[in-house]
C-alpha cells in the first residue's frame, strides 16, 4: 500500500513538474530550465539527505558503478518531457511517456535485467499494454477545438 501511495504521489509530481517546466522554458529556454530544475532539486535534496541519512554522500559500497549514471537520465527526462509537453500538450506527452515507461519496465521485469528477478511473460500483461496504447491513440483521435478552428480557417483560405 505504501509503495502504491508513493507511486501515485510521484505521478502527480511528474505531471505538475512537466507542466511547470514547459511554462518556464517558454521564457528561459529548454536548457536553462533543465539546469534550473535539476539545480534546485540538488539544493532541496542536500539538506534532507544530511538530516535523514546516516551515511556519507559518497559512500557507494558495492553498487555497480554504471547505476551511478542514473542522474544523467534525469537531464534527459526533464528536457525531453518538457519539450514534449510544449510541443504536443501535457496529457498526450505524459501518456506517451507513461506507456514507454511501462513497456521498458515490462521488458526489464520479464527478462530480469539489472538484478531484478525475471517474471513470466503472460497474455494478460501484453493485453494490458495494448489497451494502454489503444487508449492513448483513441485520446489523440479527438479533435481539440483549436485544431478544428485551424482546419476551418485553412478551408476558407
């Protein structure tokens, strides 16, 4: 239950962050926004780390060193989702990102990559992914009022 609650909060925060990032980037640019967002994240997380954790910031133990590069993914996540929200809108961009996350997590889980135990492939899992993709496609088929107005103006011209 706690894991589900954390996941729900993460989903809410990701959606809000991407909408906010898109608005900031309209004024400052995409890379300035990415730098600002990740820099503020560092500034916010350091005091929490030092007050909560009972270890050194640079004590990695026997962690596979390749996993330490996950922060670099954060740069791509912030930049790409921000640009996606700006170009195709929040609901569509975040829906596509969600599907890609599920598909990659499904592959990692099924194959057992990165130290996770493999899980059996099932028809219900494949059907679930197909339904998600179909849902996003159905959502995208709906014409938005601004698109309809553009089409009408193009026909009149």
